[in-house]
C-alpha cells in the first residue's frame, strides 16, 4: 500500500549522488522536500549538531546519508544523536543508506532499527558513478584505476537504481522495516589480463585497473 499522506521529507545529503536523485524523484511526485545540506535555506551540517533540530522540525520522514561514510569512527554516535532528535521532533520514518559488511555501518543500522520509529535500511555496494562522477574519475581520465579487489567479484550499482529503492522506502508502506539490498543482482567482475591487470575499454580509450594487494 502506498502512503499518499506524505508531508515534508528531509533528504540529508541532498546535493550528493543519491540525495540529488532522490530529491528529483520526490519533486516529480509533488512531495514536499527539505534539502539537508550546508547551503540549504535551513542548513544541515553533520559537523555542526546545532543545525540538526531546525532541519528536523516539521518533517515526517528522513533519508539519512552520513558524510563522509558510515564506516568511519564517530558515525554511530552521530546517527544515534540524530535519531533521538528525530524522535523528539515527531519524525515518523527513517531510511538509512548503509554499506555491506562494515562494522560501524552495522552498528548504525541497529541504532535506526531499535529507535521505535518506522525504518528502512538500504545496503549498497560500490556506486557505478564513482567512475564518472566521483572518486575514480581523475584516474579513469588518466587511464588507470587502482582497486583492492584482485579475484573478488564485486558488484557496482547504478545510483539511479539506489534512488528508486530509497524513494520506494520513503513512500510505500510495504517497504517499512526491511533491510533492502541495492547491490546489483549479479557481481560485475572485471576481465582478467596478463600481469594481474584488469582492463576496460570504450572506443578510443583504454583503461588499466591495477589490483591493490
């Protein structure tokens, strides 16, 4: 059953890879969105907890993306404090963007799951857009990318697909209280090449992927 009584949704990280796409989808549906960024009219800054209460005021649901990453020390405490403030502000549902097999991320998930609020956890693999929008773009343009994968099969998921899952979690009651995987239905394995290199190609461009061991 789809919830048609949505009020304002706070999208933390609204200018980021997933947050921007979530905002665009919610806007198209006519759902009120509050941008959670340092430059927003009502700013939100993970490094400044004093900005959190105002950003949460009058909000029904929150999409939580933690910066720089849930895997870093301090993330669990920050998510815990935010969750308590959300409860005090009358927030009804949380959707947390998480990672896979990361100890700190799993602790943050438990904070959300035991909050007493409606929740969804979206567990993701590497973003495919890291190659053309993010951390690896400069390496791609230079012709070589270093990844700690060797023989591992690792999925890369399109951020648009993640946004689809998040929006469903925020707007459809059927996705309340599960942990949803957004990590690709099949791992993408880079082809094996001589010397331990892995190479990907597009017309006019050769990319070498070096394995960090």
